C-alpha cells in the first residue's frame, strides 16, 4: 500500500492510501500480472509549489528569444531633415527614421534575449516523482505489454487503446530505448496521443497527460535508470 501526501498551495496536507501495484495488460485489455509501484517514485509527497515552479521554468526554456526589431539608429532611412524647422505648422522633426513615420524604427521593441531559467537536478527529479505520484493517486498509471505483436497500423493501435479505455483524453506512451520507431509508426496519427522515451520523461509531459502508459520494458528500464541515478 502506498501512502500519498498531497500538499496544496495553502500548505494543507491530505493523505490517501493507494494500491502499491499496477496490473500489466495486453493490447486486448486482458490482465497479465501485477507489478510493484515503488514508494520512492510513485508514493512521495506531492508539492503543488514545486510543480508550479517546474512548469514555469520548463515553459520559459522553450522560448527562443530571437524576436528582433530595429531602432531608429538601425533602419535604412535617409538622415535628411523631413521638412523645414519652422513655418509649416507641424511638429519639429529631423530624420525620417523616427518611430512615428512609416518605415521608421520601433520604440522599445523586442531584442534577442535568453528566457532560460534553471532548476537543480534534485528539484527536477522530485518534480517528476511528484507528477507520477499524482497520477498513481488517481489510478492513471498503466503498463502495457504485447505492443510488438501489433501490425504497425494506426487502426490496430487505436483498437488497443480502446480496449484499455484510453480512446478519450490525452494519453502519454512511455517506451524504452529502441522501441521508439515501432511506436511512432503505429501511434503517430492519433491526435490525443504523445510519447516519450522513459529516460527523457519529464514532469511537464506527465502533467499534460490524462493517463500515463508505460510499455512493459519501458517501465522496467525507467526504474533501473532512475534508481541508478540516485545511487
């Protein structure tokens, strides 16, 4: 039995006990065998504050920061005085590169900059475990076996998801290294489906999905890889 402690933004904690195992299912939805959900990954205290911080840092790091506009000093325009200083009844102006003229420079426009933010390794790892613990808390972790038996067609993949009750909502498939090409071939045309290699899995992908489905080998490789990093 896993004990999950959920902490909201106000610091209030709630405790829930969940099953410490997940049932491996084949593509027809038939249960094969139970697998243990380790307490140190799927049963840790979930922190809303850490997850919110992780999402903010992750999204900030996706920004390119390459937008660029020219100032009046950079535009290619004549520097000749537009019209004489006095007698026209209009405001005084010099070069045509002023921002209020068409083709002039942009005032306070965007310039190339870095939006990158950082979280340390322990925070990133804990955010991933928090997100997985939340999914385990809601019984939204599944392990799927037998994908290698599919014929690679989208229809067969869609039927497999339907048999597992995953034909609605967003589903994240987590696979082991070496399984990627086979999975992309059969699942790439399903709009509600996304995928990730188990060693590249992050908290943002987990939080965006309604259900996280590990392949059998992906689940084992994920546990081995994560425990190897903490030792």
